[in-house]
């Protein structure tokens, strides 16, 4: 009896030593993670401490009895959920708390390639937010919008796990000073900012990362390669979320154009954070969300294609300054976009439920 009393007392001092005290969290992570689940749930989950982790690929396949054995469910958007309405209703009926992560605005801009038929996803995201026990998100701006549906929302910034091989820093051993853009077809409207200036960049080494078989990619590569005439042109094929970071090893300056519209303003600073973690200089559009991170010392910012081009020329002639920007951005990202700090907030939310 005395030993048991002593054990209870010791456990009270450090509750994380007692497995019975840990919250049991079921994470819904699909077998093929996209960028959202990778950065917002999968990697954070692997580095979280002080909880009992359970993982499944699809919520619809979990039985009621299995759900009753855990304390809460955590998922990213509707990833890993087939019938959103049915699953929200089931969780509510079981009295099962859930946390949903929302990393994008739920109303697309009119030029977005997914705009047609997206209203279903808009309704699903609203339903998930309205009924969630808690919502996690990426920026204060998006949190303000989410509060219209659910007051219990917390910002957990998009952060990079620097121990992942793809985000380790590697020194470039090349005489070429390479500019690069890494993206996908849904950033078509963003890279279009540079469309009229690619011919002026014909002598600049240029990397385009994420190339895939799609008519939109055909258009982007036609622009950026000057219709196939550019010699120092490096198209890099698309890869998965576990490898795309290696593309940064092949460039010196990351180009991050972003069109100014409401949908984009609620995105996160992730592209700038990625480049910063890889110690790359950045030229970025001077718009939200990047204004959350932009300072006068950690990047060059541009308001249009002409400014992008002129600042590329400037860095091409001032490579040491590019290195200085890269170092400053790296320091800022380390301080402001720490995965450990973001996870502390996640754990606080979990333990508050």
C-alpha cells in the first residue's frame, strides 16, 4: 500500500510518466499524404510528446467501439474522410471530441483551376469547422475568418522539421548562380506574374521544379524556357512530399510570386519558410501572408513582375548580399517557425479537451 501511495505521488509530479494520464489521440492520415497532411498533421504527430498516438488512414473504417477506446480524433481538412456529413454526425452522437486543421480558405478565387465544382468542399469545410471541438490553423488572418464559424481556434504555424533528410542544409558546389521556382499547377496564376519577363531572363540559370504531365505545365514550361530556346534551363520533375525539398539544393535564390487575391491572402508563409530552412535567398511578392515574415533584412520583396526581374538582376550582381539575406531568413525562420513551439500549442489544445 505504501509503495502504491509513493508511486501515485511520483506520478502526480510528472504526469507524462504515467501512461494512464496520457490523452489517447486518433490521427487520421491517408496512406498517400499530400502537402497539407504532411506539414499540418503527419510530421507534427511524429514529433509530438506527451500523448498516446493512434493512427488510421480513414475515419469511415473505424468502428464505434474503436472510437470509444480513444479520447479524441485529429484530422486535417477532410483528408481521410469519405462521407464528411455522416462522420461528423457519428462523432457528435458518440460525444467524441475532434480537432480539425484548416490550412486554406474555403472559397476559391475565380481563376483557381479547381473553382468549378468546389462548392461541395466549401460546405464540407464549414461543417467540419462548425462542429469541431477545436480548430487549428496556420495564420492569424485565417484564424479570424474561422472564428465566424467556431471561436475555439488556435494558430499553429507551418513549420519545418529540419531533421527530415530533404530539409537538411547542403552547400552548393557550382559556379552557376541559379534562380528557381518550385510549385504546382494550382500556382499557375502566381507564376503568370513572371510570364512577360522570362525572355529577359534568358541568360540567367533558371530551375523550374514540380514539372508534370499536364497542359498547364506545358504552358508554364513554354514561358519559362522561352519556348525551348533557353540553354541554362533546369526543369525538375514532380516528386512526393517526402522528397520535394531536395529541389532547393539545386538553386541559390527561390522565386516566390503570389497573386494578390482573397484566397491567396489566407495561405501560409510555407514557401518562404521552406526556403529559409534551406538557407536560400528569396525574392517574394509583397502580399499577405508573406508580410507576416518579410523584413527589410531577410529577403527582397516585389510588387510585380518588373520588380522581380530587376531584383533578380541585382542579386545576380551581388551574390554576397544574397548569402546575407539567406542567413538572416534562416535565423528568422528558426525563431518564429519552430515545430517544437507549434507542437506545444497542439499539446495544450489536446490537454484542454
